C-alpha cells in the first residue's frame, strides 16, 4: 500500500511520517529530495538564470532562505506572482521523477504487506496523489499551527500567504480515508498511527490510479 500524508502548514505532517517510519513503513520525504535537486547543476543554473545571483550563497549553491524570501514576498512589497510558478516548473519535475522511481521500486518489490508513505507538501494538488491507495490527514487547529509556524519565524500573514497557494483544508479532508489529531502528546499521535496500520491490514487495497 501507498499512503499519502496531507494537512495544513504546521500540522506536523513530517513528524507523523516519522512515526510511520518508526512503525516499520518506508517513507519518502519530498523536502529532502528537493534539497538534493537544488544542488544539481541543471536546476541550480536554471534558478540562477530566473532569479539572479542574489538567491545563491557565496559558494554558488542555492540559498533556500533567499529564494523563499523572493518567492514569498511580504505584503506591501512588489509582488512577482509568476515567481512561485516558475520555481515549481523548475524543481517539481525532477523531484516528481525521483519520487516515482521510488514508488515503482516499492511496487515491484512484491511485498503486499509493505507500506510506503509519501510526505509531499503539495500532495493534494499533485498527480502523485493518484498513486496513493489512501490519504491520511494530519489535523491540528489553526492557532496551534500558527504557534508552530512562529517558531519558523513566520507571522499570521506569512502563514495565510503560503496556505493561499495550496489546496484548502476542506479539499484535503475530502481526500482522506483517515484523520490523525496531532494536537495532543506524541504518544497519542503514535497510538493513532498504530490504529491506522492495524486497520489497513484488514482492508482490501485498490490498484493505484495512474498519474495524470
């Protein structure tokens, strides 16, 4: 089976993915793959060409903070609405290709009991969700998510800007077979992960839909 994890920004999707890994599942972290992709010469060159030298560090690598500051400009400053679309056009195809390679390897492994978990931030609007047998929503109230985002240095406006570029929470809920309440203790969340794994072992798995 292949599980996809969705949820609002700051809900703790990656923490839940780690709990699935702790329980014996294989996980794919799209953010880790994206970091590696940014360091490849073709991608780095295209980013420099599109965004300029200001988004590179002194060693010529991509400065992710500078790049994010350019793409997600604060309100009141001049907006470049094409910036995020251009960045996604550069980075998403190689990231998706790598993920699909790992998905194919999992599907050809011949282990019906194995579970692969996709931790992909924009999964709800990505063709990759059609590769999933089930979607798991990580749910946390907005104020808690905002508190967590403040630890990243984001204010409420920054959270709003970033979430406006994603599928809504209602859209994500409509996709989910299971919901994890991640507002409690780590043990409470771990217990919900175990419950999902126990329940998934008793249900028939549909053939994954082809990517569009």
